[in-house]
C-alpha cells in the first residue's frame, strides 16, 4: 500500500510546511504568544476533515448496490479533480508561498480586535484544504482496496510527515522540497489516472456507462493484481489486469494531457519597466 503512504506523506508535509512557516515567522518576529491560535486552527481543520470523511462513509453504506457504485464513481472523479488541482497549485504556488503567508500573517495581526480569529481562520483553511483533499483520495482508495492495509499505510504517511515537519521547523532537517514535490507530483498523476479509470468502471457497474467494454488485454494469468508485483503496480501506476478499452483510453488520455501541461515551461514574469520607459510613457 505504497500509494496511500506517499500521498498522505505529501499531503502531511504540505500542511506541516504551511503551519511551520507560520509558526517560524511568529517566533522570528517576537509574536510567539499567538502560537495557541495556530494549534486551534489545526485542531479544527483536522476535526472537520475527519467529520466529513466519516459522514460520507456512513451515508454511502446505506446505498443500494447501483447507487453505491455511482457514489464510488463520483468520489473517484472528485478525487481526480482534487489531486490534479493539488499538483498544479503547488507547482505554481511553491515559489511565493513563504512570502505570501508572511504577508497574510502581518495583515491578520494588524487589527487587534479580530487578530486571533483571523490567524485561526488562516491556519484552518490552509490545513483544511489539505485535509479535504486527503478525505476524497482516501475514500477512493479505500473503496478499491478494502482491508486494514490502506488505512495503516495512510496513518504511517501522516506520522512520518509530522516528524519531517517538526524537523523542518526546528531547522535540523534539510529536505529538497522542490525535488520532493516534483517526483511526488508525477507519481500523483499516475495515481489519479488509475482512479479515473476505476471510476469509469464504477459507472459501468452502476448501469450508466456501457460503451467500449471489450478488454484491451487480459494479464490475469500472467500478472494478477492479487500478486505482490501486481499489487504494487496497481497502487503506484493504477495497473489493471484486464482493463476495458474505455478505461485504457481515459487512462492514457488523462496522463498525456496532464504531463504535457505539467512539464510545459512556465511563462516568465513580465519585466518591470525601467525609469527611462516610465519617463517616456509620462511624456
């Protein structure tokens, strides 16, 4: 169950990184007295994420079979959207994340009347976004992989991310975050493609999608998903032993489009006008 471990490791590091930047900035600027507001925001965000996840799980358990398959398909589609958004948001925001957070802290603490709630709200929304992303991903994974393996792996990823986050905050751990997020982003796109293909299969089971149902190939006798290697490939790359043509097409199309967008060079920021240009513009 490497997939839930790595996803939760990344999600946890993102949340820990944001929280660590806020905490370190408060400490560096002599405002350590505001630290309890950070932990309140983190606690509320974690509690809300657990509540939403438990609620969705309980509601889905009451559905009949076809409705259950439709629910699993919808959760899968939401998970793909969330995971893809996460990848591209971090790619764009990583460069200016620290400065933007510090600016937001200064703005939040500028008003003495509502500073506490503003700081709690900033931490809450930052951590809650990561928590809700994790909820939809884990629901999609748990539906595909019943048993204790996936939850244990996800919990292990969270615990390791907490240790890494504390190490980054204390300054004793140097992690190449840029390289880390690049590699995990590529991995997440493969996971999202696998979830997308499985969601299409759920639509077929729900009686909604019935086209392109012939099998592209059948490796169930050579490399079944129940085998060790098949299970690893299934968790890492979304491997299926006997996918349909529709599932294969949507898997390949998503990966091609996602990787083309991810590796497309970002546009350089426009250069600031020189003083000569500004003087010419005025005249």
